[in-house]
C-alpha cells in the first residue's frame, strides 16, 4: 500500500468533499480516504498494482476539481 496526500482546489462545501471522496473511492484498490475542506487536501491509501496515482488524480479532475502535488 502507498499513502498519498494531494492538494485539491475548487472545493467549497460538504458536497465537494463528498464528490472528491467518491472520485477517489471509484478507483480500484483505494482506501482510508480523508478529504479535508479546511486544508484543501485529500489523503488516501492505494494499491499501485490496482490503480495508479495518475488514474486517481484524473478521477478527481474529471469530478471538476484541480489537483496538485
């Protein structure tokens, strides 16, 4: 398992937190997802053999949010 925390821009409410959480969880092998609205971050664990970090960040972007390192 790999752990990652990403900066996520464009979140402004609990709905946004839910959308980012759902986008991350939609990728296989992701778990322990915690999205922090106050810090604009998303932390999670993932199995690199099932989903790449690129796929996860693309899912967040497709949900309408900006992703940084």
